[in-house]
C-alpha cells in the first residue's frame, strides 16, 4: 500500500497542532490586558451609576419618614388644636441615614431631615411644614417647592 504525500503532510500538521495544544497553558499577556481593559471600562460606567442608585434609596427614608411624621403631627393637631408636643420626630433608632428635627409652636411646625455625613449624605436636606410646603437640597440642587429625590431632578 502506497501512502500519499498529502496524507503524510496532513498527519504531520495534525501532530504539530497537538504538540502546540499540549504546550500552551494559561492565557497570553494580550488576552489578559484586553480582559482587564474591558473590566475597567465597565467599572467606570457601573460604579457611579450604582452609587447614585444607592443614594436614591437612602433619600427615600427621608421623604417617607417626613410624610409619615406630617400625618401624625396633623392628627395630633386635630385632637388638641396645637402643634406643641406633637409627635413630629421618629422614634430613636428607627432611621439610619437622616437626623430629624422638629420646630413647633401652637400654630406652625417645620420638620427637617438632614443627611448624615457618615452615610455619604452630607448636603442633603428635606423639610415640610404645616402648609405641606416641601423644600429640599440634593447635592447642591435646591428644590424650593418640592423634594428632589434624584441627581439632576427638578421641581
């Protein structure tokens, strides 16, 4: 039986490829650099977006607690005809991201939620009063008639 030279060369190429496969282990430097570059690009986009999303979640604590405190304060006023000694601050330990202060007299009140610096919320402030007037400060942006709850938000 005569072997054809093509078959011999094909067998030679197959053996050579098998040797190369056996010698290559791991990744090349170029493959690692490309992977690292892709991860870096994704991180520069994802991390700031995620941080803003987390801040929006923390701000929800302030707005929902202020709304609840306003309802409780107005119910107290309906019963006593005064805001003095109204329950216009949350129970101690129930809020994590904001400090709440209530200034009340017989006919008016203002409840203020101020962001805690250790929660990365310095510069955040939300208020509400007896006329349901809402004001806010969100990372430098001011809402004179509403609560701004996200970066770039407006009234």
